[in-house]
C-alpha cells in the first residue's frame, strides 16, 4: 500500500500516512500530497487513489453536521421532536 506525505496547514511536511490516516487527518482537496514515484507535490484532488479518501471525509463531515443540526433543533424546542 502506498503511503503519502502531506504539507500541513502550518507549512510543515508530515508523514508518511496510510489512506486511513489521511481520512483521520481530514485532508482537503487542496492539501498538497507527495508519494514515492511522484515528481512533485500535488493537490489531493488530482490523485485518483485519494478520491475515496476525500469522499469519505466529506461523508463524515456531512454526517457530523446533520447530527449537530438535529441536536440543535431538539435543544431549541425543549427536546421535542419537530417531525
């Protein structure tokens, strides 16, 4: 399995990371990524193998947001269901 290095928000190189670890780090499509055999640092969205990583991260974010929105609505209405 290929391992990737990334440039973190602070500009520091980090890694290597497995695909699962990249999900845990919640990389963005614009995160610069490099792996052995690659010529240059490349945005994650341009790397075919990372497409599922990015999709998984988006699904987790959407699921988390939906749960937070639902919890917020319940709190606003005294815990009563709206539907």
